[in-house]
């Protein structure tokens, strides 16, 4: 079984799950997102965001393939490029961190270490760019898959709360710890990413 990790580009964006290709929850502010959905072209807005972020900042996501089949992905960027981030009560994201926007591993590929592979790829990329951490907004009342990650699972994989909130705490993972996880952390990470089904991905904050 061959596994390959690549950067998300305009050439492979169609390998994202269909709902995620059409979701611009993080990439646009709420008003612009509604406008894009009403116009029926959120996928074009997604591509435009990826294009501009690649040009201005660089890689903003990873895709993992198993035997040539897309098996999972993760997306991330500095908060400056993520308009939705300012809508959260625990913003802003720290200046030395990138925001983990969303991630998912397809059910048939869960349990094979792909979660660790994805996030270690992100950690190595961000470390090279001089960033110190990955931050994310967790949902303490998470009930069904959506764009906001479940806080419980994120805490289980090593994230720490840096700004508490009754619903959306801001969580942080130091990059130095992300590159050498223990086996139990890897298992928890698989559960986290596997829970992020692309269905229902347009759930608003």
C-alpha cells in the first residue's frame, strides 16, 4: 500500500470531498458566504481563495492519497486569510500560529495512521516558515459533523485551551510536540479527523 502526501493546489482541489469543495465556511465572512451560495458558485470562490492564498502565503492544505485514491485532507492558513475566524468569540488567533481550519479522513481509510501523517506534514511545513503552533476553535457542544472541530477530541490529541469559552474555546498545539506523538495520541487523532464528515459542512457558527 502506497501513501503519498501532497500540497493542495488548483490542480488537485477536485480530489476534496464534494461537500468540502463547495464549502467556503472558513474562506469567506458570513455575508460573503451567503452571497456565494445564493449565486450558486461557492466552488469557484473556494478555488479563488486557494489560488490567492497560494500566491501570497504558500501551501494552505495537504491531501493524502492511498494507492492513488484521495483518502483525507487538512486545510490551514494564518488568520489573516481566514475571514470567518474573527467571528468567533475567542478570536484572534495568536500571531505565531496558523489556524487549523478543517480536516477529514474518509471512513474506509481511518485507523491507518493518516491523521498523524497529515498533521505532521502541516507541522513540518509551518516550522519551516517560522511559526510555533497550530491553533483551532473547538466546539464544546459538538453533536454532528461540521466545519468546527470537536473540542473534546482536540484536547485528546494534545491541544491545550488558551482562551476558554462555554462553546468555542481557542485551542493550541505547539509544533514541537506535533512531530513526535505517542501511539495513543495518534489513535485519538484518527478519531478526531474521522469524525469530520463533509456532510453538513455548512453548519453556521
